[in-house]
């Protein structure tokens, strides 16, 4: 027997209420080290030429093709 699915939340409900400016500042401060490390990895990849030159539309089109090919 199939499980009933949960209702899909509206876009605004997907991640809960929007953070206040103070909450956002606190989140950034808690995650500052990880954010900085992630940005440094991205910068290093750009310097080495390891970046994707495709547009968003090209990336989405490829994902759509892959998804449809699985069917």
C-alpha cells in the first residue's frame, strides 16, 4: 500500500518564516568560517580555470534531458 504524501508547501512556507536582520547577522557570524572556506575554494577553482561556462538555461536543459531519458 502506498504512503500518503505530505502536502507540498507554498514557496514562502518551504523554509519557515523569513529571518530578521538580527537573526541573519547571527547566522552569518556562526557560519563565517565555513562560508569563508567555501568562497576560497570557489576562488581557487576559478584561478585554475575549473568552472562551468554553461548558462543557466543550458544547465537546466541538460538536467531536463537527463530526467526525461530515465523514463
